[in-house]
């Protein structure tokens, strides 16, 4: 019998016989993950998703058991490892395997395994009582834990990891834990999880006055206008530092409760006013012990504090673990990508000569005002911090633009710069490189930094999936966290980043998936080598608590805290601006975040060869595919979608002069390398042009030269006829008339392409 027959005839009847309700307690073919998007083959090809044959729940939010079924050719134990793995993912205490002859039961709480008959499968109440026996919950605790999720018609249900996070938090609070932390990668729904936790604790009566605390207005507004909407008129956003005790759910910025003017509006409420405080992005804001904002948490000390972050912070000044304790649940970036809930990514590391080698300027180089420059060695840490190489900024802007032109010029892009001044110069360089689109809409490129009053409005448009402009957001620090840009496809980093926390936050700007609008993956353009941070162990795991917990008075003298630094604002660094130093890209390296959570370097040639041969078994089949398609540019785009990295390969010096056709033939099928110039000379030798007279021959000769310089796309695009030197022959219509009409012109172009690829 097949697996389905085993389930139909034996397993389902056995569990229903013991009282499990098919409609409310049994979920069959329960989908756990969506399946990883595989960048190595095709941007939208997913691995097989994980699903459990049966998920048994005592109540909808309290899953108890997983059952994995096997056909009769399998041993009764063959499914137990799979059931165990799924049970661990879902935080389920019991796992079962069956081939129809009975069950293997694995109790994950006490670690025992046994075989039982079909008639001995536990009833819902039996499993529930066994579970409660392990947990030793009081009646009050049990009532809180059993409080259901919020669900309304059409609303979403929690994903498996969200359900685990919510359940663990609710149980921790119910059993008296007052400080706890959830760590969840950016894009995995922390706000939704926070809402469900608050809702269940509020509805159960465990917590009556609740504060949701954040340090950025966009985080508060996104919560209020999004997941928190069901709280309705029970909820308020604190504004103008006015506190109204009539509400039950409060959303607030730190700045609304304690201001820079040393006012402390939070003291209008008594210290025991709030029962629960949820701190969003808890690695920021009040994380430091000496932070002015920490006063809020210390004042409402009796409340339960739940910290939520994608990037818990542990260093000499900040320790989330010391305050909240070890995370009660962690869902990492790698898990999210592997499950198919987050977007995979590719890293392009771009090496610039002045970055890779230390720079010492010759004496004849002066700054833009003609002043002499300090004679010392400069390196990448100096650039745009205290010395500006304008040619380098222009080069970075040009490479970003090239990437967008090769892929999608309307792909939402965030460019991270060293500081606000650098962001302004980068904006200027990008506008000059994209003047055609800026002329169409000035908001194609927008500087989004804290000094610009229109930034909030620009940011709101940038993250709106239905709004085209702005396309490129240029920033320094402002967009590193809390920006829910679901369609961001490119992150360009031209800033020196040493902090793992900041780096993880930046990467998080691109991890959200929106397949319905074409967002299946993203690319990181790394101009500063910061992607080396992927290799650090703490990048995708919980940080090690490195704080020394010994009393400060017992520290040796050299370890004692230093006196506070003078907080007088420093004079801004005066940057030396140099226009005369050239900058050149000397290498590029492409890396992929693989299934094991490692950033691996791929050999572009081998990678593209493998993908080509997956599509075309032989050189002959590829040539036939190429020749049967009239528009070669469309063929090139199709090859790009198949994971053949033509654009990246063409950036390599040895392939720069090759046509896309010859590039594929050479790397995949070992055909001799031929340049576009060689093909042009071959066409001339065959005397193809002699069949055309005068101006027609001259135009085709010019088109051949355009092909030699830029590729086949130049020939196929009729807009090229609007530019020099074709203007010497009149407008587009006049040129087409020279060939005897549009059909004759297109026929000539098709024949020209045939001659180019004839040998």
C-alpha cells in the first residue's frame, strides 16, 4: 500500500477513534516552510517545502504531536527522525512514526521512545495531561497559556516560528518571568509577534496596562497602522509628551517620555502603572545602562519587560543579555532564508585600487582650494571621513548605475555612505550618472538623511510598494534600522562598518520577500570590504555575553571604567577634498549565502558553465536556440534569468571584448574565444555589404562599428538612429526610407545579424 492508503486505512482511523477531532484538532499535510529560493539555479525556483503528515493540537494555539507516515515498504521507525525534526521546529513535545502496523512514540520532554499498537494511540486529554504533568502549571497560568491568538476573517495565521515565539513568551510571562528577549531576523514579523503576545496577555487579564516602546517614529506608526489596528480605541500613540491614563495600550517613542531638555513626562504615571513593556529594537535606545532613556525602564521596574530585536548587542557598554537574560527563542537570518520566508542574496565585492593599496599623495597634488595636503599615508578608513577623493565617489556611483542598467534601473536601492556630507556628494554623482531618469522625475534619486526635513515623506514613498519614486535612497545611518522596505533589491555599502549589529541591520533592509511584485532576492554591492563580517560567528547567532560581571570595585586599576568624556560637541572634521587622484576598479568577487549559512565565493566561469549546461546539452543546441530567436537582446535577458552571469563575466578584462554569444560558447563549450572586432572583420571579408548601395551601406557599416564597440543590443535598438552620426542621414523615418521601408530595414538588420554569427 502507498503512504496515502496507509494514512486513509490505518493512521487516520486510529487517531480519530481515540477522540481527535478531524475539524479542530487534526491538521493533515501541515505546511511548515515555503522552501528555500535557490539562487544557484533560478531566482524563483524553490526547494521542496517541509510539511508534516499530521499535526495534532489540543487547542489551535497549542500543538502537541507530529505524526510521520510511511508506506508499507518502510520499517515502523523510518519516519521517527523526520517527525523529531519537525517536532523540534514547532516546539511540539511528542513525535510519532507509523507504517500502518502501529506507532513509534518519542517523548521529547523526558527523552523516552517506545512502540505502541494502533489501538494504544493517546487521546487528546491523555497527551494534554502528560504535557501538563511536565509543565506543572497552576490553574491561573494554564488559563493565560490557553488564551487563543487574535484571528479575524481574512487575517493571517502565525507561521510556525512566530507561533513558537509567541507561545514561549506567553508561557514565560504566565510563569512569572519578568525579563525576557526574543531574537528574530529582520523581515520575520517581530511586530506581528509582539501584537499577538500583547493581545493574548491582555485578553487573558494577565496584563492590563501595556506600553510598546520604540526609538523611531516610523516603528511606532508602522505598528499602530499595521498589526496593532485590532486594538482600536483601546490604543493611543503618545504625542506632544501628553500622557492620558484613559487608555490601555500605549505606543510611544522614548523621546515622548523623556526629552533632551531633562523633562521626564513618564513620571506623570505611577511606577506600577504599566504591567507590561515591549521594547522594540531593544539593542538601541535604552540598551545602555547610562542611557537617559534607561530611566523609563528603571522607573517602571515592576512591569514585565520583553525585548525584541534582530540584533542583540553585547559589548563593553551594552548588554542585552545582562538585562533581559538569554533569548527565550531565536529565529536567525539563515533559518529564514532556508525556510523560504526571507530573500536570499548575492554579494558583489568590488575592489578599488586606492582602497586596496595605501595611498601617499605626490607633492604636486593639492586640495580643491589649492592648499597643500598633509604628507602621510591614507587608506580606506580615511576616505570620506577626513579626505575625499572625488574620482572615487564618481567611480562608485558609476558602478552602482552600471549594475542597475544591467539588471533593473527601477529596482529599489539603498546606498549607505560614511556621513551626511558624503551622502550629499554621492547623490550628486549618482544624479550625473542617471541624468536621463532624473530629468524624467527628480525623485528618482533622493538623499534621505536626518538633516533634511522632507526625509520622512520621501521614506514613506520609498517603502510603499505601489509607488515608483524614489528609486534610489542615499543615506548614512538613518535607514540602518526600522525601515520596512519590502521591495528593496539592491544595498550598496560605501561606508566603513565595524559593528556586527549595524551590519546585520543594514543587511536586514533587503531580506523581505514580495514575490507578487518580483522581489525574490537582493544584491549587496560592497565597496568597503565589510562583507567580511559575514564570516564572524556572531553574525547569524546569539552574541556571546562578553561583559565582565565582577563588581567594579574589585576590578584591577587598568580595567576600571574611565572618567566620562567631556560631552562638549566636537568641531566637525574639515575634510580635504581632492579632485586629481584617479580611482579604478581592479577586481570584483561574487559570493552567495549558501544553505549552510556561509558566504561562499563562486567562480563566475564555472558557475555560469554549470547553469548553461543545465539548459543546453550541447553547443549545437545553444546555437540553434540563439539563431531561432530574432531578438538577441531578449535571448541575453533570458540567459541572465537562468542564472548565467553574463554581465559579471563581461566585467573581467579577458572577456570585455567578447560578444555574449561567444562568451557562452567559450566558457561552456570550450569554443575558441572570438572578439566582436574579429566578427566585424569577418563580415567585411565576406563582402556582405556590397549588396547595398551608397547611404544604406554606410549606415550598415556604422552599425557594425557600434556592434564592435558595444554589442548586439546597439544594432537591435532603433532608437540609436536618433543619435550621431545617424543624424547626418536625416531622422529615423528618412533612414528607413533609404532601405525602402520599415520591413526592408528590419530585413537588412536580420541579415546583418546572421552574417555576424555565420561562422
